[in-house]
C-alpha cells in the first residue's frame, strides 16, 4: 500500500470552501481512480493536513484530476502549500473504532 501526506496553510475565512473542495475531490478520486480515501485534519500549528491511501503509487499517478472545480475551490483557499510526503506502508495496525 501507498500513502501520501499533504499539508497547507489556508487563507483565513476560506476554511469551509477548502473543506468543501477537498470533500468533492476526495470522493471523486475514490469513485473514479481507485483511492482508498483520505482523512483531513487540522494541526496544532494552524496548518491543515490530509492523509490519503492508495493501492500503489502507479494508481495515484494515473488518476489525473477527476474534479477540476473542486480542485479550484481548494487552490483558491490555500495561502501556502507544502511539499507532499510519499510513504510506503510497512506495517498497518490502524483500525476504525469497533472494527478491531
């Protein structure tokens, strides 16, 4: 499995726009590209962080942009983007509540 961590600093007042765009893009990617989905977080330093999982890097690279309007919503709300972190999953003990 393959994962990517994304991180942004948002334009004040555009948090809901970003969240709405992220939700649209994530749903489109999961439905059309084979992603396992993503989680969006706020961090203690004021940045926003998303963690996305994929079957492999090739599946992610082949995805393209399934929701350009949602991506535009996100980009308009970003004041600063940080380099993504690509991860190969070695071991996985993360479980949803009630599934372990």
